[in-house]
C-alpha cells in the first residue's frame, strides 16, 4: 500500500469515528476534500488510485495544470474545489476549470464567476461563502453581520449554486476557543439553510482539527498534510494566487 493510501485510510477512519461519536441531529454525510496544493500530480494519482475523488487546490494555475494533465490521461469523475482566495483577474479561469469555489467573500467575485460560467455554457458553479469567523485581520472572508445580504445576492445569480459556508478557523491549541468558532459557523449555517433550500455544505476542519470540526457539525473537511505529508514552506510561499 502507498503511504498516501495508508494516510487516506487513517483519515476516513478518523472521519467515521467522529461521525459516530457526534450528536445524531447532524445527519449529513461528511466529504473529505484532499488538499493537494504544492504536491505533484503523481500524489494526486496515488490518491485517485486509492479511491479519492474530491480534491482542493489553493492556486488557480496550479489546479488547472493538474486538471488538464488528468484530462489528458483520460481520468474522469474527479471533482476540483478552489479553496484559496480568488482575485478578480483569475475569476474567468476559476469559473472555467473548477467545480466548486469555496472562497467567495464579495459580490463582485460572485458576479464574475457567474458571468464566465454562463459565457462558457457551463452548468452552475457550486459556491461557498467564506466567513471570517476568527476576526483576524489577515484572514479573508465576509464578517457574519454581512452574510445574509451577500447570500441573498449570490443566490440570485443565474450560474451559481449557493451550497453553504466555509471557514478557516484560528490555528490555536485552545480547543474550547476552536469549538466556539465551529459552533458559531454551525449557527450561521443553520440560519442560511433555513433561508436558502439548496444549502447543504459546511466546510470546516483541516488536518489538525477535522475530527473536532466534524463533532461540531462540519459536512466537509479539507485535509492536506495528513494525506499527502508536510508541505515545504518555500514552495507554498513562492506561489501567488
Ligand atoms: C492548505 C489548506 C488546507 C489543508 O491544510 P492541512 O493542514 O495541510 O490539512 C485546508 N484549507 C485551506 C483553505 C488550505 O489553504
């Protein structure tokens, strides 16, 4: 078995244990997005061989290179999520190549994604609204107070499908603080789902904390290093979105 296959098994076991241990009122399945940023195509192929079908990338160009390479190899049925912040000059490429964009935090980006999706006669793009739940200045995302208006506007765009919310929570060893942020996300998500029937996805939790996130209601974990191994810092820093 490859290391990646072994790692994936561990992640799915941890996911299933977290689902089994949580409140029964959380009934949605929990999807694992394998975050392959800075990792070579061979690693993605190893994960596909092991049965993984959903992948996340932070940078439009890096994702596109892998998407194209797999298409050339005739690989079908893989779903790609953009999970890095998106600049408007990359909206066209993101709309053309990704299946989901998890980082919509303003109407101008949403409108551009919808426009490019329509122009290319593609099916509606799945989008999540990114929330700045930790209120860190350095983080992207809409503040909770501005969420209802943004959600209504995004939901009315013709070529987008509003699926839910995404958050990058604070990187902290303080489990209670972390749980507080996950719980706040869960409350925002419940309110959003009541207002928008198509909303079914709450993307929160990464390698270090996805079991806690699932315990607090996550329906989508974004897991990178625990599947693919640690990333070299320099590679990540050299790339721009
Ligand atoms: C890199 C990244 C992840 C995965 O992080 P790991 O700690 O390696 O699991 C998840 N979400 C986002 C937005 C990321 O940028």
